[in-house]
C-alpha cells in the first residue's frame, strides 16, 4: 500500500525555497547517486538564474557503505564525478531522503578522500526522521515523520516528482 504524501506542487515549492537558501555567486553542489543527484540537478537548474558559477558533481557511495554486504551480490555501481577541487570550498551535499544518516556518513567519507572542504552543508528534499547517527540537514525541503516499517521515496510521473510513503513490513 502506498500513499502520496507530497505532490508535485509541494516538491517544486520546496526545491524553490531550498535553492534560495543556497544561492551565492559561486556554488559547489555534490549529489549522492541516484535520488540525490536528481535533486541536485533540479537545484542546479533553479540556481542558474541567480548563481554566477555552479560547480556540479556526483558521488556513488556504494563502496563506502557499512552495509555493502547486505545489498546483494551485484550492486549497481556508478562512477563518482567531482570535476573540481573541493579543498577549502563550501560544499552542498544533496540527497533526496534523510533517514538513518548512514548514506550521509558514507558520502562524507568519500568526500574527504577527494580533499578537505572548508565546510559541508547537508541539503535534503525530505527529512523523514528515524536517524541512527548524529546527522542533521542544514537545508530541508520537507519534513515527514515515518515509522520504521515505512519507506519514503522520491517518485516521478508525467506531471513531475512526488513523494510517496509505503508500508515495507
């Protein structure tokens, strides 16, 4: 059973507000593959109206996860792309849904393998609660508290993006 908890209009409004909070002359955005990269693309599109320079990268954190052995025998792995030097830069790390914090912990590990940024600001479209690690987003588009027996997922259809909640147990 699934339920739409945020429709396309709510998602777009949240992305607009998030982009306003990021807006600067020079912006460094890193999306976490897959959903975070899609959100980062949407933010980049909005920021092109206000930011002079946007540096854009993506991370695939597959080999940095602490649960790699539970994913399965053939995880889908994509290349990380950080086509800029992140040393001494303020990085906006973007993900679609913040849940346990383990994805963010893995992403931070990979970022620091590439260099030492001045700061990393976490940007998430949805914070669903249930954090297992002491990680909090700096910029949150939408809040929705979901139980451990539910998933919250960014979905797409011809009308755009929406956020869906499903029972998983």
